[in-house]
C-alpha cells in the first residue's frame, strides 16, 4: 500500500504535491518523493522518512514546474531498499518518463524474466519498474501513450493505480477491478489533481470531480481531461481493507464515506456481539469511528481508555514485527482514571498477527481494568493478501491457525468477537461481488497460483471505440 498524487496546473506544483502527500501520509511512512517538470527538466527529490522530514522549504523551491508527481511508500513488493523509493525516472530515445504506482503485481517475476530476455536491465526490485519498462518499450517501438497503456494493462496482473509523466504530460490508469483507489479533482487555479484519496484534494481546496473508473486511463493536458476505457470487468473488486483500515476516515472512496462504513460496523457489532461493560473505548485511531457506532447502538458511554501519541506512526505499517511491538508502547498510553476497576469494551479495526492486540490488552490490564472485551470491526483475516497489503503468509495470520476462542485465549481477552462478513458488506454498502474479500475468504478476484479464484471475467475494450 502506498499513496500517490499527480498535479498539472498553471502555477508551481511542488508545494501542492507536498500538501497532497502530507494528507496521504497514513498510506506509507517509509519514504517519500516528488518529481516536477518545468518544460525542460525533470527535478527530482526523494528519501527515507515522513513527508515533513524529507522535504524542506529550500528543497521544494528547487522543485520547479507546473506538472509533477509524488509518492509515499509502504513496502510490499521489492523490500526496503533505497533504489525502490519512488517516483522512478527513465530517459530513452529522447523521451522522459517518471512514474508512481500504488498496488502489487502478481506476475512481476515472469515479466521481469521476459523483459530481461529482450535486453532490459532492471535497477530495482520493485514491480513498479516493470510497469515502467513495459510502457517505455512500447513507446520506443513508436506506439502512442494510449497504445502503451493498453498493452501494459494486458500484460500486468494484480492491483495497480498508476500516475506517470511522459515528456511533461500527465497520465494515469487504474486496474480493471478497481482494487486500489484513485480519484480526480480540479484545483482552484484551473488545473487538475490525481490522488489515492479525496483527502488530498480537500487539503488543497480542490474540487472533487470523480473517481477514476476501473479499467480507465486519463490524460491531463491543457486544462482538459481526456478519458479512455481500456479494460472492462463484469464486476469490481474494491479492497475492503481500504474501508476498514487503510484509508483516512474522512475520505470518500468510490462513492462511499469511509467514516460512515466504520461507524456502521461498530453499530452492527453492538447488535451481533453485545457486551456488558462500563465504557466503550476505541483503539485509536482506526477504531474510533467503529467505537462511536458501538457506543451509540449499545447505549454504553464512550470514553477514551487509550491516548495516542500523535508523533508516532501506524503500527501495522511498520516494516518489521519488532518495530511494531516497540511502537505500541510508544504510541498508546492508558487513562488510569477511566479504566481502573472497570469493564471495558475495546474496539479495533482488525487483528492481523495478534501481537499488537495482545500487547495493548496487557497494557490496559496493567492500569487496572477489570474486564477487557475486544470487538473487531472486520471478520477474521484468514488468508494472505497478494494485492498490496503486508500480510503475505498464512503463518503470520493468527486467525489462519486459531479459532476465535483460541485467539481470545492467546491475547488474554475476557471476550473476543468480530463483525460477520455479511455485517461488514452491509456496512460498506457495496455488493459482495464488487469487493475483494480474499483475505477473509481465501478466494481471490485474480488468478493466483495455488489459491482459489472467484471467477471474475476481465476483458480488453476496443480503446478506439471509446470516447
């Protein structure tokens, strides 16, 4: 999972890209990068750290130009290596290509082997470079950018939202199942912005125009948006984890309010798995909206049992388990007066490995809680994600090996309950056939060797018959 943005405008864009990435910081905290184009030169800057750590005022001043792209990274494919920090930039046959990508390809190795056979030398281990190689190869062979995108989408499989600059013109495309989000906005000065989430548009005061449709490509040029449908599917496969955890609560993704989804999951949890308690508390921040819904539905008071240190990151997207465990104690501190001798319902978005939940419950119990009922606003995660979430093996997933009662005992909860799959789907408000639920069911929307496919049909569109 990563955050991407692209802007083309009448004014300098580096400051706007900085703000957009700042709004998307929750999507990746390992590294950040911004590339801009001033009509002659691509100006580049990227590095390890948060957006505010990577970019200073003088750096942004040097990133001149009215078109640019940006990226915040959370590593899935490729690992934590300096060369994998995005954006990527390539020069070939008089062309300049800069590219950012959110998602995860499942046929990276095969494509890398194929293009190495054609003489391509890869300088990173990222699947994003494979996308760039395909696009560049098509353009080298005198294909138009639209033809290059169309061919690329036929070759790659997995989840992808891609923004790229080719010779100063901004393009974007989204996978035909719409697994990863991408939206379009209009700036106050008449330009356009592309971003992973609508919060990036809100930060800039930009007008939300629409989501980029699954299988669509767009070209932003001369203040206009040129759209083309490249691929089609009988159904979508929007990632349910965007609504449960990844996205910021104030985002709207594919027409659905993330906050409302989380609030509804809490209300449905209160109906499906009530608990006798003195107070309802979120595990901040991704459990907050669900805890609000649980409290309102149950009538049990909402009180914060845990206070979050705002200067730490999200524990789930820390790159190693050791760092995640250290981060729990740095990130959260109990409010003793709220929990001592009390029965507490803690509400969280999910349990992935179980280690974080166990440490949080132990921490709260140290401060005198009498009972700890854990309520989870997603069903048990039983299977790997191959499409951009960092739980790639079943061995890492506590629910793949243990039943709910066994997990309850493992994490030392008084009681543990998850929302049902039907309840989650009801809360999201998107039909089941249009969601990716692979990590909850073990059935995936794309063909993955050794895994069960749920049979969605994807086909190419005759791009020249589309507007």
